[in-house]
C-alpha cells in the first residue's frame, strides 16, 4: 500500500469515527431538548456540526504536520466533544444564561469559520494565511469559540465525566493550536501576522 493510500484510508476512517460519534451525540442532545426544552445542548450541536460541513469543503493544504503529536491532539480534541452527554446533573446556572453564553461562543465559531472559508482544516496544516475579521484580534478565534461553548455546556450539564472529558479535550485543543502555529510559522506571511497579533486565544490573557 502506498503512503497516499495509507493517508487516504486513515483520513477516511477518522472521518467515519467522528461522524458516528457525532450521530450518537446528536441523538442524546436532541432527546434531551425534547425532554427538557433546554437549548444549550442544541447550540453545542450546531457548533460541532460546522466542523463536518467545513471539513468537506476545505482546500488542499500547502504543508501538513503528520506527526504523532499533531494527529493525537487533533483526534482527542475532536472526539472529546462528541462524547459529552446532557442530563444527569443539576445545572450550575439557568438555561437562559448558559444558552446566551453558548450562543456567543457559536457566533465566534461561525465568524471565524466564515472568515477562514476553505482554509479550514482539522490536522495542523497551512491552507493559506487569513488575517481578517476575528483573526485580527486573536490567532485562533474558532478555538476560542469552542472553549466558550464547552464551558456553557459544562455549566448546564456538570456531570463528572463531562468535566473530565472537556479537561482532556480542551487541553488537547490548546496543544493543537500551538502545533498548528509551528507549521504556519514556516510561512513568512504568518510570521509577520504573529508580530501584529500576539494573542493565541484570549486577548490580554493568552
């Protein structure tokens, strides 16, 4: 089997796994909404569904990090949210509050993905340097949006397993962002961009 076919098979299997986990999460969150009327879970579902849509439409990468670390962090950060489950614990805040926070995170995700367009991808890679819109404030606005929606979901569904999953998955997400920057910094245009935008995720913090 050629390296190309091995990469194709691995990519296909990873997409199949993500799709299956997304389907299971969808059934849980939709069922919880029909039972309780709480919309926070639906907003997380909307955020995660965008990953599938933009992955299909992404453009070929100029440079891809195929290291074990890059693949591992990407897989953990992608699989983690699909394992979250609604219900089973009393909410830490009213649904209207967690829904508003989740909606803010979703808006950040949508803004980042629309700005990124076909440059969106999963494995750390260079699919073109984008510096407009939310990228003029932080280098990874989509990941920031994920973190916000995840925090809102956890406040609404603070099950111990959910907390553990998100601690692991979001740590991997941050590591994935830093690995992604390592690839992009090989591009002079991105290096110049980093001098203008110094924050990875949260302005004034990190």
